[in-house]
């Protein structure tokens, strides 16, 4: 594919998130089919990703060094993105030694609040980072110990070219982080987008008795956790494709990606200042260059979404809450409907299903106060938006027979 077509596709994506539909490029035009046959898009890129069980050889370690992003924000990005700079400066670094990589990598994490308060772990999605939770973390930390981690390839963590990026390893990393860095006995898990699958991999490990902590709750925000119901965009399929993806990723930068996401997956759209914050995170370590590699998580979703991850959700007795922004063009409400109807409504455990009519894909940004109230089991704040309906509880079960 030529540069002209690549740039045209980016322009189309920015103007409408390149969603599938009558006025958008088709997935066939994009170079590969996506959905239940997503595994046909190409090789994941490592044996670790293809294994049914992740390697257990990973090791973690704390470091006294400041995260590398601190030096980055001492330059011009800090002036353009003060909130992202503050998130970086408040954070810390740990090392992770993957069984499939020759040397340790640095991972960024952010914790806030009193460690003696109830613990919450927040897991970001693709292609963003823990910075997605800045506002939610700040509010929750008033009475919770709140931590979030950038998994390999994202945010302020290392992004090695050719690394065996894998949800299976991410689940191991998160488990190790909760046990060894947070050091808590109980934790509530809140996840978003690709992070939903990371959380479900953690849940798989949990229901199989490999974790030393107790999950007190499990909250899933918008994410395409069952691909057959999702509306994967041509922008994503081009990055996923083994032929178009690498070149496409090389043509992207933080400003382009932030404009694409900020205009179509947030409601209301991000302001120019907010886009600049997001772009600064994408540009750290040339983060857009590995998008073709990190998006291969969709291959793992196709492989494991039913028999491993939704099976773990069905087996779990952890109280679970779905919170879904109805304006999401990719992880459409049909995904949450499927998970509720096929898994949560019939298992013998408590579950709630909330809909957020004013919320888009990044519902934690769009309706932070609503998410906060649901997590705290408090009354929702007054609804003042005249453009859409208030957040509402669609379904609920106590798990009884």
C-alpha cells in the first residue's frame, strides 16, 4: 500500500473513526477480515502468544529510579501537557523480566490514596494508558488505595520492537503487581477495552486458585470482549494486517492518533488541550510505532474469548458490574448485551448491568462521576445533560436460584 492511501485512510478515520457502514471503507478494502475469524489476520509474532498457558518465568522488581517519562516531560511536552506530566511525575517504575525477552523492561505505574483504605486496581486498554484514569483515580483515592499500571507497549512503559506482547503475560504481570507492589489482600478490579481481556485473564488465574488476594468486585467498562458483536473499524484492521500494519503504524504520530480518538470515541469530543495531553503520551518513546504489534491482542481475543475468558467470568463468584457507554462506535452495546445474556444473567453470583446513554467508548472520561457513584454504590449525581438520557440500571441479579 502506498503512502497516499495510508494517509487517506487516516484522514477518513479522523473524519468518522472509519467505522464500517455504507459511507465508510469496508473491512475487505482495509486488507483483512476481522471478527470471529480475526486469527486469520496473521501470526501473533511470538510463541508466547500462541501458548494456551503463559510462561511462568516472569519476574518483577521495584526500582528507586524515577520513571523515564519524567525526563521527557522536563522538555517541551511538559508545557503542552501539564496533566500528563503530573501523572508521570506522581508515578513510579518497576522492572519486568519476561520469559520471552532477553532483558528486563521498565513498567510505569501510578498509585494514589492511603494503602490502608480499600484497594482498587485500574487496567487501561488499547492504544491508550493508565492516564485514561487520571480523573477517576483522583476522585477514588479520597477513600480508596488506587493503582494503575501501563502494560508493556503502552503509555510510559517500555515498548521494545519485537517484544512478545500478550494478554496472557499481561494477566501474569497484573497479578504480580497486585501481590508484590500493591501488597494487598483484597482488591476491586476495574477494567476498560483491551484491559477487559487482561482482567479476564487475571480472573482465569484467580478462579483456578493461582492468586493470593481476594477480588471484592469486578467492573468492566466498554470493550470488544466478544468480537462477533463488535464493530471493529478499518483503522484497526489495517494496523492488524501483517502487510499494511507496519507501514501504517510508521506513518502515525501522537497528534494524528489523538485527533482520531478524541473526535470519535469521547462524548463530547476532546478539546484541543485534551488532545495535546493524549498526544504527548502517545509520542513518548514513539509509542505509535508499535501499534501494529500491540493490536495483535485481537488475535488472542479470537483464540481465548469464549473457552478461557468468558468461561472464567461464568465460573467466577465475584460480584460483577458492566458499565457501558451507548455511543461507542466499536464496542457497541450488543457486546455487553451478549455478555449479560450468555454469562452474567445465569451464573449464581451477583451482577449489575448499567447503560450510559451519554457515554462513548471512554466512558470513564465522559461520565466520571457516574462511574464513581456506581463503584461506591452511591446515588447517581443529578443529570443535567439535555442531549441524552441519564445513566440507568438496565439489568440486575442477586445470583439466586
